[in-house]
């Protein structure tokens, strides 16, 4: 009898764990789960738009289209070779690096114990890249290809330089605290870890939930002192009921938190404080179109609001941009290098724009990327205090990027780029359609002027605003981040972040506001019966290595203040005066926005002047300026101290790329942008890096339930005395014969 019961229990647990893995794999869309069959069939008749092209244009070409088909290439990317010094590692190079790492003496004795957490191009020194020009001569050969690997072996972390040509592996300094970014493989395995603990399973059963209906997610624990982490690599896990909905985030099993040793998969501690809190109902939470239609059929509803299908047709001759060698994008005088990155998501490099007055292409930015994301939730209770995510350094912002959905994530004439990433065993895999590039026209006006009839001049001039967008979207568990880099014809670069997806909610015993005691702290908003949306912040810190007309630049704060007029000087009593201050050290360039102390922030090249003598430059047009209100000594804020200012400026240092440090996971905050800047280094007329933090405060509301509408904020890099005049003067207006002429296919 005991034997039969045990066997039945084991069988039940195995089936439950398998189902949980299936649900979580679906939620995370892991790299091996990509299925483009639907996408391929949708566009199977496109001209050169096959699923095998990493830059497939994904549009059905009509018979009048004059666009030339792109040559198909295998989606495995096995034949790819680098053609630019900044090109990401190829499949062949990843395999070569894996071979060298497994043969490296410390790891060769047990290569199966080696886990690769990061493997990326070790970019050549900046002066080498800036001098390089594409060509066939000896001086134009690619610099030696090298990689940087972050691995764990038998409980220890290692950072290594891998020379792919010489076949050498060299150890590099390892950070004093913290651990590497989690691999997708271990995130997947950790979802199943709680089910190996009898106490956890018993707690689930006491709530009347079937184990087969439970999905658990790994949650980074932050760092709250040595007593809590015990010198181990830990993770916390919380769970949800999947019964009746794909949107299991709306059905939290509140108060149940599992602490797990990441290396042994052992459950270290179980906190069970929510036995009296009901699991929210599944009704009206499923976001899938088919499920919503099924619910509508059985209830009195007004159905869907219908609009015409969005469409932005390309010109008859095809897209107005080109992509050379897989990564170099050219459009309307702009040229930049674009690539996917496992940690940053997407990286823009070597951005330069053509000067219409000279025809010369001028440098603007050497490298731009999202360096870190900080998402602290504002609930100090036991099951929530540790939810202070750093999505790039802990989870990998690029690793969480999912294939973009044609026609919905990107317009039909977009072109797509894949990412080549590395699994924990060191083998490469392809994340298809991770980035899209497209021209955007939304009916906006770039410039216009019409003369009044009183002048007697019949003039009506207007120019449409057409831009080029490079986009990626990362699904970090419940939240989706949409990242746009938008290039304009007037030389402006707009960096935009959209927040979408699904809220992370808290279960509660309350189903109506009249049940809540006066002055009771809720830490959020009651969104639906038994569901609280917890208040939280989002901060995205960008690293912008500006090279305005050259590497050596200065940072200028242009302060605006009221100036009083002298008695009798003017009928006016006051006016606005701008005063320029050049920052000499890092401390001078730490900026906290103040509404009633306005300023502009310029990056200038003091050695390059316009015709009339102004230094050429670009300015940061600040927006999305929500600032952290946490105590600076609060452990999450110490780790996220890079959000203490909206703007920082540091001298260029190749090793200072990640605002939260190289190792963010369980770090103590000793290797951040804030600690680097304490050195107060000189920055005047130096190669400098500007850091900008885009911030959001989010107090949830009922319109965020059960899914969240996209909320966006952006900031601009805008030319300031960079050109001799407005480049829009060179843009011609749109004519009728510029528009596409479409005909029905047979």
C-alpha cells in the first residue's frame, strides 16, 4: 500500500512539473522554442522575403513592386563571417571559443561542469575602430577577433579573454561581489525546483490547487546583507495558478516564497504567510484573442472596437534604407552599425550623419546602448521587499528579447535582424527576428510655413516627417519593454522606451474598497477582486559614448535664469538669460532635473566651430525624468545608485559599460556608475561618455488590468550648432507619384 501510494505521488509530481515547464517555456519563449512556421506561411510569396533571411523584409510584394529581392541566407548563420570590427561573434567564432574554453587547463578536467554565462565580442580598442575603413588593402583588414567570456566552474566565477585567432585564453580580474547574469538554461531549470520540496507541495495542496496548475518563476533576491545570502548564489521563487487562463500573472499564490540555492537546486527556506488570501479568479484575465471572443460569446458585451488595418506602404522602388554586410545601416545621410547583444539588447555604434552643406559624413556617437534597468517595487512586506530587479545584469535584456511579430510589432515593409547568442553549454543559438528596422511616417510634419494673404505672397511649403526606426522588444517575465532608436532627417536621434505587457500583482483578501480599513497601507491600487497592483518604478540607464565631430568633447550646462532690467532701461522688468558653464570634472556634470531651475545640457567639440564661431555640439533634450525617492542607504538604492542623477558624464573607459557593475546579481553596489564617479576625474575636452536615466513612476489603475496599455517616454539627442543651417531645407516635399501603386494579386 505504501509503495503504491509513493509511486502514484511520484508520477503525479513528475506530470505536474512537466506541465509547469511547458507553461513557463511558453511564457518565456526560450531560444529553442522559436517556431516561425506561421510567419513563413504568412509571407511565403514575398519577393526574396523568406524565413531563411536574417534581414527578410517580411512583406508580400505585389506585381507592381520594383524592389529587388534579397539573397536568402541560412537562418543557422553557419556561413556568416565578420565584415566590420564591431560585428558580433559569429556561429563559427562561438564554437571556436567554446572549444578553447573547454580545453583551458582549469576546466579541461571536467568540461561538463563549465557553464557559460556570457560570451561576447571583445571590441577592439576605440582608436583602432575609428581608424578602420572598409577596403581590400592590408591597412583595412579587420583587427584580431577576440571574445570575453564569463563562466562558472565548480562554484566559482571567472572572467576570461579569448583570443580566437591565437587560440589563447587569459584570466581577467573578477569583481569582488556579485554573480554573473543568469543563463536561460538555469532560469528554466529553476522554475521546476520548488516541486522537489515536500513542504512546498503540501502548501499548494492546502490551498486546494492542483500541482499541475502551478507555474513558478525565478525572482532575483537583491542583496540585504551577509546573513541573508550566506555566501551562496540564491534565488527566490513565487508561483501562480494557471487554471483557466494564460494570464497566470493575475492569479498569484500570495505569501508563498521559496528560497533556492541556484547551484544545488536545493530549497533553502520556505515562507508561507498567505494561507488566508484567496487566489484571484481567472475570469476576464485571458489576453488571447480567441479566449476573449469565447468569453464575449457567453456574455453581454459590446465586442471589439474595430479600426482599419494599419499599413505604411514603402515607395515603389522599395525601402529607402539599405543594410550592408548585415549590420551597417544607411538612410537619408545617416550611417550606423547595428547589432544584437545578450545583455544590452541592441547596440548602435559609429553613428554619423552627412552634412548637407559639405557632403561629408560627420561623427555623432561612437556607441549607444541600454546599460541597465532598475525596477524597484514599493512594498516592504516579506513577500515583496526583495523585488528590485535589474533586468539587464540579472536576466539579460537581450536574452529576454523575443521574435518580433510582423505586421503588429513592426510594419510590413520592415527588415529583420537575428541575434546569435550562447547557451550555458557554450553552443550558439539563433534568436530570429530580434530587431526590426523600418521607415516611419505617421502623418507628422517635419517643417511647414504658409504666407499670410496680407503679404500678397502665395506660398505654402511643407515637408513630411519621415524617420528611420531600429526596434527591439524584450519580455522580461510579465513586463515587455519596447526599445526604439529613431533617426530623423534633421540630425536628431530619439531614444524611446515603451512599457507594456502585464502587471506583477499581489493577492489580497479584499474584493471592494469599502472593506479596507481607514489608513491601512495597501502599497498599491485595488484593480479587481482580490488583486492589488503594487506601486513601482522603472529606470532605464543609457550609456551614450558621444563623439561629436571627434572623440574629445566637453559637457556644457546652459543655465537659464531671470535677469532684471535696470531702472529706465526698458518697459520690460525682466527677461530670460542663458549662462554657459563648462564642466571640468565629473562632479560638475552630475545633474538632477529641477523644474524651476531650467537648463540645457550640451556635448560640444570645443575645437570645431561653425562659420560664425559657435562650437559644434549635440544637446540632451530631457524627458521621462522621474527620479528615485528611495533612501540612498536603502540596499536596493545602493545597488541602483546610478539612478541618483538623471545625467552623469565620465571619461571614456572601455571597462565601464554596465551602470550596475559587471556582476549585478546579489552585488553590494560597490561597482556602479556612482562609485566610478566618486573619483571626480577630469572631463573637459576629453573623450567622454554621457549617461542618461529615463524614469517612470507607476501607480497602477484599473485600466492596467488584466493587461497594461503601452506607456512610453523618450529623450532626444538634438544637434545644437552642429550644422550651418537646418538640414530640412534639403528635403523635398512628397509628390503624388512618390506614393506606391498597389494592385490585387491574382
